[in-house]
């Protein structure tokens, strides 16, 4: 049937039209069989080939055509037998029955966000119907979620620093799904907001996070987070309100790994301050870019409190006074004295 068509007749073109109409009127049925990629199906169950839907739509479609192919009977089907394009209801029906693979979800999101390049965009009710039915597996271990449970995405500012195995809040979709999408279109089409530093840290100190990523329990991951923050802190577009929100959140949280366990930032010190060998010293790699700056910003001390210093001097008879001078010099420099 792909290569069957009614050619214009000569000298009277009406003859071929009469033959075509007679052919299609041989049957009074509303069903017309056609060859699809799923075998022979009725045209009402088949859709036109559209590469935007290929990966995530599992339903019969016409075989794709290319330039130079002969005319097809598909082009002259009466209206009652026409093969339609994909409809939104088709997408919802397919989504109801399956959990999408990663590549399928990426293509679904690309198609949906792409709709916002046209003048008429879907309304909130349509968006809600799609996100309610679209399912994927994310996280480690994998868990099934629907798109309506997602409210945040990882934007480009995190790209160089987050790794695939880094923990993300359960309401945040991994960057691999949104990598090729325009940030502004995501905000418009899905109403998702970029994940902030405070969002990330809040999850890493919550009861929902596993122990391997709990920055109050895992020294290695606490120090890993400091490396990420050190790089984010150096980005000019990351303004003070963002940093202040994160610092306020972590003010009373014992998440800084030290040689004496986890401490609040205000209770931890840099190594050079430990002249008596009895204070909690950070174990983070200070050679990593920005880590020292972040620690200072969160409140880790690079000096001893003057009263504490004097009290310790009283009970330490053999202390080198040059060490005291260095410590006082750092304190005065820090406080602008």
C-alpha cells in the first residue's frame, strides 16, 4: 500500500478521482488496515512518524519516508481513514503504563520544554496531567518518582563540581536529565526552581540522607562538600544572600570534621592555631581551591580567643613565646587590630 496511489488520468482527470472514491467506498467500515512498525494496524491506532517522540512513545507509527520516495496511499486517504499526528492524550496513555528509561525521560522533557517555543503553550492543567503520569528512576539506590514530585533542578553553576554519586534532595532531578535544556524554559515549562546551596546542605543534614552522605557523620563526605562549596564560593554570580542563607542554616550544626570529631564551625580551628595540641582542628584539605575561604566564612577560627590563650599560657611553662606572638599577630590581623 505504501507504493499504491491513484495517478491523475488523462485526458479527463475526473476518471482517477472516481476510481479512488470507488475504491475507498467499497467498505462501509470505519477501519482501514495499514502497515506500521508494529505490523498491520488500523489507521485509527497508528500515528505519523515524528522523531521527537521516537524514544518514549511505544505505539504503532508509519514507517518514515525520505525525499524521492514515490507517492503513498497515505497521502490520499479520506478523512475518516486519516493517520493522525501524536496527540497529548497519546502521550499520557503511554506514560500511564510504564516507567521511562533515562534516555526516554530526557527526550520527553526536551519535547515538553520545546512546546514553550511556540505561541500557544499548554496550560497548568495539562502540565499537571503530564507530570502526574511521567515516571522515572533516580537516586542511589534507584527509586521510582513521578515528575510532579520534582520541584528543583541542578543548574549549570554546579556542573563542574557535582559528581554522579553525590547525594541530591529527593525533590531534585539530576543534571543529566536537564543538561540540554534552556534554564529559563525549565522555569517556565515545568515551574522547577534551581537547587540552592542551602537546599543541598539542608538535605545533607536531614534524617532522609543515608549515613555515607550525612555530613554530620561521614568525615570524607563532609570534606568533599567543602571542596564543592569552595568552588561555588568563587563564582562571581553566587551572591552574598546565597552564602548568608547557607551560613545561617549551618550555624548550629556540628558538620565540620576535626581531629576530635564533628564540631560546629565556630568550635573548630585551623591547624596553625593548635599550639597546645588540645583543640579540634579541621581535617579538610586546605590546598583545595576555596576551602580555607569557605571555612573562614562559616566561622572556623584561625586564632585563639585571647582569654583562652592566656589561660593556657599559665599552665604551660615551657611554651615558646614566638608561637604566642604568631598567634596574637594572626588574631590582630583577622580583627584589624
